[in-house]
C-alpha cells in the first residue's frame, strides 16, 4: 500500500494542520516535512487533519508533505528496555546524545531499542507446538535480575512451522514462524503495541496484596496495594520526588518504571545520576538492573510529554504480562496536565476550570484505570501499581488536577509543607491522607502480620486525631489546663509522630522496616499508652507517669532495634510493665512484688 500524502497548511507550535487528508485515520502516526517529524492525527474534519507533533516544529514550512505510516503511535517492546533511559516516545537518550548535540535533534526518527545488539536467546517451543496469545516462545536474560519472556502478541495464534535453535540473535531476527489459517506470522524478539490501548488480559483480580514499601506511615496507616492506584500531592519542596525514590528503592515490586514527566532538567538529572547509584536491597546490585527511566523535561516538546505516561504504562503492562509486579512512578501528572492544557489551547478548544480542557478528568481516569492485578493471557499472575505525584501550584489541593486525581485513586498520600520544613520525612500528613484498601487488605495483614494489626492502626490514628483537637485548646490556654489523661494523649502522640511516623532514609535500620517490625513497634507504643493511662486513672500524676528516659528509649527504638533482634522490643514491653507496676505499688494502687 502506497503511503498517503497531504500538505501542511497551518503550524502553531506542536499543532499542525494538513489538507488532502481525507484518507487518514484517527490516532494514526505520520511523518511531517522534509525532516520527517513524528506526529499523530488527533482530529479530522472533512479533508483537514489536525496533527500533534512530538518534535520541535522550528523550520517546518507551509506546503511540506505529510506522509502516513498506516499505524498508530506504537512502542517497540523487547529486550533492551530494562536499564535504559528513554524520552517520552521511547527514543533512547544515550543514542540521542551520540548525535553530538545537547538537545534532541529534529527528524532523528523513531529510533528505539538497539537493533544490532545480540542477545542470548533460549527457545522454549518446538516445531508443531500450538501457540496461543501470550504464550512464551523464548526467554532472554535481559539483566542479572530480569528474565525477559518473549510472548506471542495478543490476537495471534497458530502452529509453529519453523523454530530457530537457541543462540545469539538481534531483535529483528525471526526465531519462530506460526501458521494460523491462511496467515503465517513471523515472531521476532520484539512486538509493537499502540501506547493508548491497554494490553488485554485473561481477567482482572480483586485487590488482595499490599505493595510493601518499608515506610511505616504508608504500610501501617495508608497502605498501597499491588494493582492499585495512589497519588502523592504536595507543593514545592515537600518531598514528592524523594518519596518516590524511597518507594522505587524499597517497595517489593519486581520492576520499577519511573516517568519524569515535564519536571525541571536539574531534577531529571538528579534522578538519572542517583538511580544508577542506588543499590537494590534484595540483590545487592544496581537498582537499574530492574528499572526503566522515561525522562521528558519541561523544555522538551510538549506533545511528547503528553505521550510519556502512556509510553510508561504500556511498558509496565508488557512486563506485567510476563508475570512481574510493576510499580510505575509518574512525576508529575500536573506537568502532564499542563501539556494537555497547552495543546488544547493551541487547538482552540473551549477551556474548562483554570484553563484545563474539559476532558481532563476522563484522561486522568483512563490512565489510572490501567493499574491492575491480573491473570495474564498465559495464566501468569502480574500487577501494575500506579503512583502519581501531583504538584498543585502553591500547595493548593483544591485545584483541578488534584481534585480529579483524588476522585480516581484509592490511596491519597498528602504531603505537608509544615512537616517538610520541620524535617519530618516522609512529610505525609496523617490527617489529610487516606487509603481505600484497608478492607481489601485486612485478610493479608491478619494472616501475615497479626490479627490485631489494623485495630492497632485505627487506635493510633484516633490518638493522633484527638491530639489535633487538643492542640487547638493548647494554643489558646496552654497545656497545663488539660486533665492528665488528655496530656497523656499529647505525650503519646509525640512518640507516634517522632518515634514511628518520622523515618530516616539514611539510617541502616530505619530506612526500610518490615511489616512485622512495624507491628511490634506499634505494640510497644500501645503498651506504653495503656499502662500509663491505667496509672493516671488510679490517681498517679502525669509528672510521674511520664518517665523521660523510658519515653526517650521508646521514641528512639527505631534506631536501636535491628530487624534480626526484634526480641529487644519484648524487653521494652517488660521494662514498661516493671516501671508502671512499681509506680502503682508506690501509690498503693497495685500489688507490690518483693
């Protein structure tokens, strides 16, 4: 089929219009002008096509040709993705750098994963085998941590009529041929997939397993779920990027896809420099051995920024189909929404709230809807968890992106400027945050941690909420006016906030904490509260109930109790009992042991 050609008649930044385009199709990828800029058809009216261009249009002239490619914007999915750094449409930045310019040159084309590199391919099928969609026909050791499964693309099935021997091949080599009906399909080491289409699965499963992050405020109070969605909103300087770094490093996801979407160049540079240096705690190797980075800075083409999160989620779904648990970090969806707003303005669409297009809520929903815990076409279990950072201007959570994101995510981890400025990290506000996965994950916590884990969580949250109310009184009349049981609430809240919720990312015993240790720490704090409250109810003054060195010891237990010495927490409980037993004895309110 000959490529369809049209002529450029309008240029407005990344928006181009072409006439004689009546044969073009919606969402079709095209090449524009003599530089063959990459674009996508986003509307067709009679014979006029409106094109969203993913490269700079400087130098493009009226009358230049627009050539159809007869396919939508796709990404190549195959070995060479893990450990790589791509731009918003999956062009590897290291190869772009080799062009000798500090910026992405126009017309470089849709270069993608390396076509020349030879991979050790182990063929797992034989001639005569019947292969169905999702069946694995070969494997490649993509990194020291990831085995890449080459799968039959969806909607293709047939009998293997040719099977290559195991050996070294590049991604363009045909290793299997399938005969299905009158068609013969050549299976290479990659497949292509349209970035805006979710990849099909056998069935979606209900949420039932948490994404363990090692961060106490998340795992205990506002848990994330494998296959779930979360938003991390926060103003400038509240620690969105650092929080996502911690999640990338410590979460029990198999693969991390990090999308730097429209962030400042220095922030993306920091990510590109830091991630290769981060050590995966599970393997002791570089975190890049199981990470994909997609970098689209704020000075890169705005249309590519809009496409970047779709590129990221498509890559995540591809590895999910192999049976891996994927966590995708989108930093930040606010910059992505700004790209939508800019393109919408150039298209002269009617603006909605704060200038964003009216379809902003549906686009956000479409993105987060691709999070999933699934049974794949091949019967594997895999998941994609989406964690999106939101950057509301001035920290205003009432702005449209935050509010529309809040409607579609189930975990909302609200970062607080006052906590961040007080050096309380993660700066997640326990009063404004929530998780909708508590009921879904209750069985897991009961079976794998403790039956009363979620009861303890609820009790600690009630103490923190009560403390917030009491602080309004304290600000007016001072703490001394409160009765002792309410003053105890304030003291226990300090222990919870400083000793439990605050976490040191650079301390070897505090950076990552197992759910079992989290529960044991909560149990110690709960024991302290219950015994102290019992003494107060029996007339012991709070000045004696609050033993400074005991409270300090419990506040600092996060630094002094390694994961392999949790019995030290039992010793703390014994110490609490001994002290308050002796205190009640002293005041004649309990039995005195000789």
